[in-house]
C-alpha cells in the first residue's frame, strides 16, 4: 500500500492531495464520480473538509488510512473528496442539508447522496468504533448501503424532500411587517449586549470566536452616541483576545477560536480571513482610542502575515494547520525547562508576564498569554519573544495551505488599507496596492471573461463566487480612499455591473452565491448569514450604497434599499447571525457622509481625515476636478486645497484644515445622536 495513489494525486488542492495516498478510491467532485455511481447503482459519499482542519486529520488517520475501512467504502460507495475552500458553494448546500437532518454541522462534513446529487443522510465526525449509542463509521457505511439497496424508493423520496426544502430555504423573502427603524436599532443594540460576556469580553461562552461584526457595531455605537458601555465592552474584548492564548504572543497572528471562555486555550489553526478581519477591526479601534496596545497588535499580526503567509508575487496563502508531528498545537507550546534554557536570568520575569508555570498551564505545557494590561513593547519583552521565535522556527512547522483565495485576499487588502489609515505606515498601503495588482494579474483572464476564485501553482481555478466579487469591490473602494487613485473606483463599478448581471435575483431582491453559469448545483443559494467571513450579500449592499453616491447611480441605491428591507427584521431579531447587515442598517439610518478633498496638498489633508474613525463615510481626494465623478466636479480653487463635508445635497462651506472638517463631520453626528437618543427612549 506504500506506493498507492488514488485519483487525488494530480489535484492542486493541498487538502485533496493530503488524501492521495489513502486506500480509499477517492474521486474529485465532477461528472466522472456521478457517472460511476449511476453505472454501479451505488450511493455517493461526499466528504468535505479543509487542510487546516484538526478533526479532518483525525478521521483520516482513524478511518481513511485503514485498509479494512477503505475496502468497505470502495465496495459500498462512490467516494468524493471536496475542499470546502475551493468549493464553498457545495459546502454551503450540503452543510445546510446536514444541519436540517441532524440539527448540527461542522467539519469534516459527510453527506450521502443519490447519483443525481440529492442528499439523504449525513453527519460530521464519526468514530472508528461504536461510542455509547453512536454507530462506528463502518457500521454507518453498511447501514447506508443497505438502506440504499433495500429501501430505495424511501431514500429517493427523502432526498427529494430535503432538496425541495433546501431550494425553499434558498428563497429569502422580505419582511412585510418590518418594524419601524428606531425600534429595529434599539433591538439590534440590546441584542448585541444581551450576548456579551461582561467578564472576559466577546460574546457567549466556550468555544469562543472573535465576532468582529458585532464588535464593529460597538465602534459605531460609541462614535455615534457616546455609549461608554459599548466602548468598554469593545476594549475588554480586544484586550482579552490580544492578551490571550488565541493570539500567538511569540510569532503574531490570531488562531481560529478559543476553546475556553477566557480566550486562553486556542484551537491552533490560523486562517487568513480571521487575521484580515481582526487587523481591520483593531485598526479601527486604534483610530477610536489611540491606545498603543492596538497598534502593537496590528503591527505584530501584519509582521506575521508578511513573514509566514505571503506569496512573493503579492498574494497571501490560506492557512496554517493546527497540527504538527500529529499533535495539535505542538509547534506553539513551551515546556518550563525549555523556557529556562532559552531565557536564563530573564525567565522568571518573562514567565510572570506570560503566565508560564513550572508544571505548565495547559496539559503539562505552557500556552503563553499576557498577565498584565500593557503590551510587550512597553514591557521590553520583544527581544525575549524574538528569541523564542528563533528557537521555534527550528521545530517542525505546521503545514501551510498555499492556495490563494480571491475573497480572502481581498479581505486582507482591505485590512492593509485600514491599517494604513490608522497608523500611517506607507508599507501597509504599498502591500495593499501590490496585493490588488497580484489579484488582477493572476486571477483574471486565462482566455475567459470574469475572475477566478482561487490560484495555485501558477494557475487560476474555479469561477469566482459572490463573496469573491463583493470582497474585491470593497477592497477597491478602500484602495481608492488611501491612494486617491480613482481608477480603482472605475474597476469597482465595472465589477459591480458584472455581479448584477451574473448573480442578481430580481424576484427576490438578493444575490445568489454562485453565478448563473454554474451547472453542477442542485440549488442556487442566496446566503445572507455571516459565517466565519461576512455575508457576501451584506458586503455588496454596502458596496452598492457607496458606489451609488460616487457614481450617482440610482439603480445601485434602489438595490441597496431593497436588500436592506429584505433583511432588516432579521437583523433586528438575530444580530449575532446578521452582524454586518445590522451594522449596515445603522449606517443607512444616518446616510453617508461625503468628505471631498481637492487641491495640490490633498495627500496631507487626506492622511489627517483617514486617521479618524467616521461612520458611513465616502472619501474622495484629488489634485483637481475630475469630471468622471460628480463629487469632484467644480470643486477646485486655484492655489488652495479645500475640504467639503456633505450629506446628501447639503454641503459645508469650503474648509481649509482637517480640524475644521472633522468638527463639521462630528457636528453632523451630534445632530443624529440627539435624534437617535430621542427615538430610542
């Protein structure tokens, strides 16, 4: 079996290639597998995961590498492996099916299909031996095969019923009885704080994820209403995350989530999208508070991403595995004797600062976390952390998934823009520009119109999904703000028009996740929930509002208003699942603030405006008038650089300093604050 390879050996996906030596006769997703299932009259197993998934590795070792189990799978089923990061559309559909059947989901995801791709049973991780009243994986395989053979008509009926339910759930109607806007705003804010962990920050208990969408609502709430409780919870959440084990104190960067309420014990995989979203959030928190701790966390995280997650051409890789040498977290933890050896006389002070104990603080070893409230830069700990990092780099590294995903890279591009706006580090703006150039050069073309979802080994693959377009358009908008290059806006507009052509469902007033050209799906989903990444529909709604102002496009305005109406009631009831929609609803209630800078010294004034967090603003800057954009028409005055602060059709007088402009913008906010305060009482 040593030299055995299955069909996955030639696949570019790292996750699929990880299974290329399994004795399971895996197929990649495609017509060959379903033709085989039809010809052999067998059910189809679709196993979905990703390269950094710990429990995916566990099940592979326990079951897929076992010749007996593999023989049973090959005899009874046609077996398909799917990388959820390459095919998020398939993952969405079959995750929804499993959740509908079992009430829960996760990865690895296993779903059994008829040969026409309809699901009839599924689950997540299955053990190799029976556990309590739970079947083993082998017992389940036999039961599924027997049911498919002996009760085929019932299986087909169940599969049809589930598929019909998926199709119905893909249609998301508007709320005919939508509550008044002030009532929805109040419900959103009460709903967010009702879930807040007032002791350790964040929301809910263990396991605990960094819910960046809800935390951004707190930033908005504090800036627009002066709500000190919102600011307090924002800071408590960020401080515990930055100081906790979920943040890699030695190398920088955030792990996927914490397994405990206090953020101390992480699930050690590192995902690009988590770090992108957190960099953006913490940059905004720095704009709001000017606390050095947040600047330190942003710099440390971006150093990590540049060092360990960067493609030389300007792209960013997807993830780092949780495991190394077959053990989760082994790369990241420290024994006390190892710390003593490396740090010598500095060991006692370091261990006091980072919570390391002689007997270990987790399973006999130490996960470093900050015990104080300062940052390691203030505490002169940076040289000691660098010493540990140098030693750690000698260990066997977790495996890195080097596929470049368009949507996740676009999130990273936006994060660099936000970091530049907050900190003014030119390198961060340059990295954003280089990233967009990489995406434009490598993930378009190849003889086809449109853009691609992923790039690996020098080749683009898979047509882009809604999230890819939405996050890229958002990144282009952000790039224009920090560079004043209006060409980014023109590309954003062109991509938006393409999204409308390929993804818009006029009947439902929302975008489908997959384009109309996708032909291998049993349903086309309209995904509106925030997951690990923000809802593509919610991001597109915000993009449409912004570009509607920039290009005076009433069609964009109408679409955004319709999308907001369709989800407003859900945002009010379930802000934890609709966090970005809820934020957009709060922003739309104010209307966009237009800040326009025109004149020879525009770059200096732009930097001052960017350094302050302002809600729902549209920013444009140029050395002179630009007739392509109404906001930049008839603004230029020879020899002067002027700032205009507008809302709708009402503008301030031309202003000459950043201080005046911010005062004008904040005055606009103060009017809104007083109105909101009255309406929310």
